[in-house]
C-alpha cells in the first residue's frame, strides 16, 4: 500500500482554499514546535455560518492536505458544526494518514478552533472556555522543549 492515500496526494498537489481573507472575522495560527510547521486559518462568518475560509500552511504535505480537507469540511457550515471537527475526522476524510503524520491533522483542528475563538473574542461573544483546549493540553506539543 502506498504511504499516502490518493486523497492526500490530491489535496497536497491541488490544495483547496489556499490564501488570505482580508478583514477576516477570525484568524487562528498554530505551530508545532517539534517539526516547525505553521498553519494559519482565516474565517469569514455571517449569521453564525462560515461563508468563506482560507489557509496558509508552511509545512509538510500532510499538513497542507489536512488544511485543505479541513477547510472544505467547514466551509458553508455553522460554527457549532465546525467546533466539532476533530483531527480524526480530517484524517479519515483523507482516507487516513500514516501514524507518524497524524499530528499534522491536529494542527488543522487546532487552527480552526483558534480562529473561532478569535471570532468570539473579537465580537465579545460569551463561550465556555472548556471548548477550546488550553495550549498545555495539546498532546503533540512539547512546549518548545
Ligand atoms: Fe509537522 Fe506535518 S510534519 S505538521
């Protein structure tokens, strides 16, 4: 079996939603201190719906494919739906990632959550902080050590 699924290769070679949204309603940037990869997500939100989403990812092919797939999965969806997106769902939608590349899909989940948190914060919308994991909770992150 090939290391990467056809879907991973497709989204890596033809990533969807690459770019920047000027005056985005929410922006989330996360990095993985171990591999040095960085992912930035931009959201345009109207009436609780994610009407547009773009990403910039400086990272490996799996991180790019994960960003591309994750943005496709939340585009046009309500915020409540985007908040439930897990890295597992992203990896499954890509027909799997090799075990040592699963952390790349974690970046996508975290960047989206961070962008949604930014949207809430900017608009003074109250939320339960528990829905946004604290940095210390990230399993893959060794806090720069
Ligand atoms: Fe770091 Fe893929 S190797 S995100």
